[in-house]
């Protein structure tokens, strides 16, 4: 019988970070992944992720204050360079600018240095873009880019170095709750007293047999790369990360300077196409988000090709409030759930990993956990059959 202190199912950034934290704390830990270690089927793949403190919700700013030194610690332990500083511009339109004031207040309350720029100053600072007169921005100096695929691989390598075991290409076909949980895959049975589920877009499929029907929506996101013609400088030394999160905006977008591919600027829509199953990711023909981005490039960004030269697919698993789920199962409290990262969870991998590891080892996380509780979704969470 294969028995572990903790089993983690799902080796994306959250599961890998959780398993690494547990192994580093001396827990005998198994990490199970249905695909290869560095597969591209879920939400954690890709070469880059924006890493920022600029949030309009103070509890995320507090978490990111710890995430930055945690990433630095992982860099030191591994000897790998994972983070590149670029700064971040978060832009808003004044009529919808309540979000800007919330971001400003959150950063100011946490003592994070920032600048506030009007439209004229935005034009002078970032000549690569066109700004309407009613636009304003918050500039965060310490933001940057994480090398996502390398970060995930590095954390998994460290997990193994600390004695962790990874089983790849094993799909979980059954979970039997109890004081000793049985996890069955097509290759065998594993037993544990604590189980952590970080299964991304497959969360509903895994959780429903356990009596949980969480309001999770899987969305396909198009990851787009645009060729620069040299007339505007989008290099990592001259252009920051950029996000646009107007309140009530139909489409928000984000961009990263040229870093992954020579001469290619990453600019993507933060919304996408709702899908019923992660298996449908590459079967959807809805191109409205792509058309929005083509128009945005044409009207706002200088020196970019009118159509993307690379299109990749990714998935968000979104909650209605876009806050994470970090909690114990309401019936089986030795099953821990991390889900619904809503397209903004990668950079918090080490913090989320510490929280889920705390929950799996009966520790109290240091953070405000109220926004992440499952019971905020009642009465829709627990099936009547339970």
C-alpha cells in the first residue's frame, strides 16, 4: 500500500508550489498529474506572467508583499533567474475610474511606491501608445515578468530535491473520502490522511462526485503575440507590463514587453469564450475577443502588425467574484481545495502553496481567509444528497 502524509492532485503552479512547501516542511508528499510535468493543456503553461502588487483588493496586495520575497528565495535555492523587473502601468478611463482609486488606496495602505499619471504624462512616458484625454494611470515600479514555464519546472525540481514524488500521466478516476483517503488512478491506489486538490479547469469534474457543485466557469483565453516593425520600442528596457481594468468595461486587456520571442509583443484580452469542459478548449470558433484585440492594436498601439503572428490557447477557471477558493471541503475537512484562480493566480503560487500547505497540516494561515471560503457560495455549494 502506497501511503503518504499528503497527496496533491494537479501539478500546475498552485499544486507544484503546495507540494514543494509540504516536502520542504518534512511531509511525505505525492504529486499526481494527469499529463506530462510541463504540459500545455491547463492554465499554468506559457513562457511569461505579469507579476504585480497593483490590485484593488487589499488582501491580494498583502499576499503579493510576501510573494515577491518567496520568488526570490526560490531563485536563490535553485540558482535560476525567474523574474525580470519591468514596472507596470495600470490604465483607467476617468468616468469609470473608481477602480484606479481603489488600486491607489490598496498600494498606498501597504506602503507600495507608485506614480499617478494623467493623459499628457502618459503620452510622454509611453510614446508607443495613444491615450485618450480622459485616461489616467497608476505606475508600479517593482512589477515585472515571471518566466512561467521555467518557474513551474524549477519548483517541481525543488520538490523532488526535498524528497517529493511526482507521478505523471496518471488520471484520478476515484476519490474515496475517510480518515484515510483513497486516491485511485488508472495505475493504482494511493492513500493519505490529507488530500489537496488543485486541478484547475477540471475542478468541477473532480469535485462534483465529492458533493461539491461550485460556481466555476471555465473560459478559453487567446494568448496573442504581435510583430513589432521597429518604429516603436516595446523592449523590456523601454516598455512596462500594462493592464487595463476599467470598472464595467466590456473587455480588459494586458500586455508584456518583448521578452519571450524576439520582436514579438504579447498583448491579450483578459476575457474569452465560456466553455463547458476543458476538453473543448481547441474546438471553439468564437473569435469576438480576437476581433476586439485587432481593433485595439489598430487604434491604441503603434508599430505593431495588424494581426497576431502567434495564437496560443489557455484557460481561466473563474469564480463569480474572481476571488480564489482556498478552503477545506465542508464535509470532508481533510480534503483541501485550491480552485478558481480566475486568471490572476500564477504570481501568487508560493503564497497559495503556503496557505494550502497550512490547511493540510492544521496550521492557521497568516492571511485574511474570508474572501476565499467556500461558504460564500451557499446555498449552491452542497448537494442536497449530502
